[in-house]
C-alpha cells in the first residue's frame, strides 16, 4: 500500500503569514470517508468541497459525494478512474495517493472533529479575505469615495461567510436547479397547490401558488385600500402556519409558513400589535385603544395575546431607514432568528444611500426597488414591499389600479416578480353617498349593500403564472382580509 505523501503548503513571501489550514486533517477525513461511506451522513450536510484548503482534497471529497449520491461505494478503487488524468494527483504520486489516505483506521473515530476543524478554518480564511478586501477598498480613493456602500458590501460578504461557510458566488449546475424545481413541485403536490409560503388566503394561494423564495412582491393601492392590513395579515398567517408546522414536526423546508420580519416605517410596533390582536380577537382597534370593551371581551383579548406570545413575528419600527440599513438588519434577523419572509411598510418611506446629492426621487426609488430584489435573492426569502399609487387613479372613471400607476418609478414594476393591487369599490362608493332624501339614495343604498365589505386583489404581474382577479372579503372594523367562502367555487375572472 502506498504511503501518503503530505501535500506541502505553497511557499509564502517573506514577512507574510500563511492562511489557517490543516492539510493533514483534510487527508485524515478523506481516508475515514473512504473506509466508511456512512460517515458522509454526519459531515456531508455542512462540509462542502470549497471548504478544503487543498484543491485536490476538495475534488476528492466532491467525487466521494457524487458516488455516494448514486448509492455507489466510494473507495480508492472506484475513485481511481476519476483521477488518472488529474495533474495535481500525478504530482503527489498518482492514484496510489488515494490508497495511502486510508492507511490508518484510527481516523474513523475522529472524523467529525476533523470535519468541524476543516469547516472552521475555511470560515477563518473567508473572514481574512473579507477583511483584506475591506482594507483595500477603504485605502483606495482613486474612485468615488462611498463609505456607506463599502459598509453595505462588507456586511453582505460577512453574511455569506456566516451562512455559507465562505462560499463564493458560483454558477449552479442544471442538475442542482432541477432538483430544487422538483422539490418545489413536490411541495405543491403535497400541500394542495401551495408551493411557497401561504398568504393566509386560499383564493390568492390558488392563483399564485403562495409566495416564492427570492421573489419581490409589490402590494400596492391608494391610501385607505388596506395595504398595511393585507401585509400584516399575510405576515401573521405565515408566522402562525410556521409555528403550527414546527409543533407538528414538519421540516422547515417543507413548511408552508415562515418566521417573519416586518419593517414598519409608518406605524409603531404597538400599533401593529393592536391591529393583530383586533384581527384575532374580533374586537375593533378603536375599542381596544379607548378601552370600550367588556370583561368578557378582555378575557377574549388576553386569550388571543397568550396564543401570540411565541409567534415568530418580529417588528422593526425604526423610522427613516435607508435601504442599506434595512438590508443589514434583515441579514441579522436571518442569522439570529432564521426569518423566511420580509415585509416592508412601505417602500416610499425608505431612503436611498444619498451618495449623489443631485439624484432625483425616481433614481432613489429605482435604487430602493433594486435593493429589495437583491435582498430577496441574497436571503432566499420572499420580500413583500407595500407601495403607494399615484393620484392618476382618482382621475379615471374606473378606479381599478394599473401597472402605470405605480408611483415615481417604472423600476418597481420591472424589479417585481409579482404585483398585487387592492381595490375596494365600497370605499369609492361611500364617498358618493347622497342625502337620505335624495331620489338616488335608494339606488345608492342598494348598490352599497351589494359591494360592502368586498375587495378585489388584482394580480397584475406574475412571472410564474397568469394574471387575474381574486375576490375576497374585507372587514374594515378589524382590518382583516378573508376568503369569500360562499363563492369559493366560482371561476376566477381573467384580467
């Protein structure tokens, strides 16, 4: 049996320090894995090929993973054909190096420890890389000085180190992409068509399949339409579903819910909590604020509050956030609380980085919408951004919103994967109420009775499917959207 020829570290320039690594631990782990392929189950989820300092070791590890994925034995004999033409392998004595790695059975006992050390050292090397880039960027003043942008970039890179073990952005193979697509389809098959995170509205779920990871969803409407209410309803439903799925021991990746971070730039956290309590207890927000409730209603309220105590729903009501600050806070919540959805209420209250004083509001909104889409992809979660509409809606006879009404920038429409508009006919009809003694009052009253408490959610853009219209109920007393059960089997209208 050939003996292992240690792979030497590349020569370092005088006065420099070598990167942290343990090539012997890498060799020992590979030997253990070839002796007992079952050890892959213990280390394969966390340790990836790029975590190995020695590239040859990373390739050997990758080959072991590929063989075991196919339910094949991975040992020096089965691996040999894969490395016969490998130049790096030839430099260490050829394919006999593989057999040399299995020379000591004692490595089986410490395989997990080797894997952990390899992973930790990979993080340290990635951290050194981020630090070096930070120093070089800060020293270089040959281009525009943009410290906030550099901070944002550094935070983003540090997040990657924390979450992915220093993985560089790399192309995803078609096989990997296909696997993810199949998992999404399987989830939809087993969850009645829900492939993403629930909106809490079955009719809307049926239309869009739930909220998909890495999507930017714009929820827009004129003031008073219920944008904040819909955003809060969706977030609460997702958090509640996630909590229930965890109690039922459903794996997080198969859950139809998610832990939620809501960035409220308009309302305070206690106002939002009051809304959710009103929705769950059935007591109006006004009654809660003014204390106009009975003892029975208070017990009802206390019961609802107790149920919500452990809800994975996190509210950040810091005013005047920049898009860079919001992304940094969202990354932190992802790392600390493993959030699976971000809601921003609302987009126009965010600020850009303000690097160029001459930038107009359109450019600033473009930067914000791009930043939100980047955040959705970076965290791999759906990001819901509530958005105001321009007053152009009020000038038309038909006040149903259109994509052109998205305020201040066409980039919102461009960056969004889904655009949902909220339209409530009763809101506009109420403004036209004639006097009770007016001849038209009876007609108005009849029309109001037909549309009162109803709302339309217009799916005006959807990358994953068709556009259309979803009719729902809206209880303005407790700001709650719900399905129209009585008409649940009527065919949907096309937009």
